[in-house]
């Protein structure tokens, strides 16, 4: 029987509405567990991070959140993964978000993270004892015969920038360095086999490398820079995620603040926890020091802007300032403190570079 246009419309409209509901339902259901917890996707951590502490102390559930780890991300893929919806959280040093925003990616930091300090540096550079590379003069002598092979997990970041600056200060030019990119877990093995001259070690593996009788600690990031902000890290989300899920973002910030305070106050307990996670004796576990300030301010970011310009990672006239990459509007501690001013007038100190 032939249907009129009106009859056909009346017949199809309910089906269309049903199809739209069925399309939305899986997404909505996926974001909520049966217990009503909001799911946040994170890259699987491979070192010392707030995430494992929150897992073990139950902090996520306290904020009605549940973390889903999506796997280890390759260096440099965190921003594309967030923009494509593979992960929700973007983490790392501020330079990651600075470059992302300059490229047009709407990513905003919402919570601070670690800092560098003398007792718990965030990078240590190790060599083999038999290499004799224990002084600036020994590195200079090696550079006169061949390139220095330095293992890093990625380029254009803390691992290569800091050591590059130290070498430059001692007369070794960028062209005399051979940067070898490899995963952190492979670096010590490569060092043992003589495939590289220097490795860049992060927590929780620093003390384990220190304890190895075959390795020698040359220096740390704090030895080079003497600047807490040199270890500064931040966590953030896409602006779209923040707008759509403000309560989840606020809960995420509260979880991280609790983790920072717990880790700073209980370093021995943190070492025991990560010793179990990474099969290390607690005394060989190195930890991060987390920012004691409960919100982000310009001092966490400015040193990174200066370093990116010095290393030609961004242009000197880049149209961005520290306050462009973060917000504290979802941070209850900052709000309860009366929204203190976080914008500093001071100009970043230029970083010496070739």
C-alpha cells in the first residue's frame, strides 16, 4: 500500500528518535560505571606518578571517579591522543601544553605536579664507572674524539635540554652530542652494554641506578639548574572536556592535591608502595617532591617559556604568556583562599644557549 508523505513522516519520526537515543546511550553508559562513578581515561603510567598513589589509597572513588588506563603512549603523542578522544588527561612539563596551544589545540592545565629539589631531583644523569666520565673535563676530552652518546626517551624536553645546557657551559657544542632515543626502561641496559655514554634516569629508578656498583651519578637536574620550577609538571584536559565535565575536573584536582600532600608527608610509605609496583627494594626507590602550593601560578610556567625560546622550540615572538595555558577555576583550594593573584610581572630569566 502506498503511503502519503505525512504518513511516512509519522512512521519514521519515532524510529529516528529511537536511533538517536540508541546512539547516545552507549556513550553515556560508558562514562558511568554501574556504581555511578565517572570514568576518566589516562595513559598507563610507567614511572612514579600520582595515579598509582590515588589507586592504592582509594582517592578516585572518594571523588566518584574511576580511572581507565588506555595503555602506554609513545613520546609526543599525548596531545593527539587527547584531541582524538583516546585519553582525557594530558600531563607533563608545561612546554607540552605551551606548544599545543600555540598550534591551536585547546588544552588547559588545571593542576600542578612535581618540583625539582636537591633531595629528590627529577632527573639524574648516570654513566658507567669504567667510562671515567666523572668530570666536565672528561666529557670535553671525549667530545674531542667523537660524539657523546646520550640516551633520552624523547627530544625537546627536560632530559636533553638540561644536560645540553650543562655541556654547553663546559665548552661542548650541540653538534658534539649524539642523542639516542629509547624507552627509559632500556637505557640502563644500553649503558651497561656500552651502547651509550650517559643515561637520563627518572624516579622511581634513580636510587636503583645509584645502588648499582657499575654506575656513577654524574649530576642531577637540580645540580644544573638550582630551580624548583625546572621540575614543574602540570595536568590538564581539552577545553571541551572541561566545559562538559566541570565536576569531574574539580574532583580530579582534589585527588591530585591529596596525593601531593600524602606523598610529601609519607616518603617512606611511598617508597614501599612503588617498590611493590616496580619490584624494587624500598630503599632503592626514588620519589618526586610535589609542589607544596595548591594551585598553579606563573612561576611554574615562566622558566619553561624561557627555555623553549632558548632552545628554539618556539619563536621568541610567540604570542603566549604563562597564564594562557592554565586555569585554577576548578581548584577548590584556590577558590577558598580567595582566588589569589597568580600572574607574576617578572620576566623569565633567559636561559643560556648556543
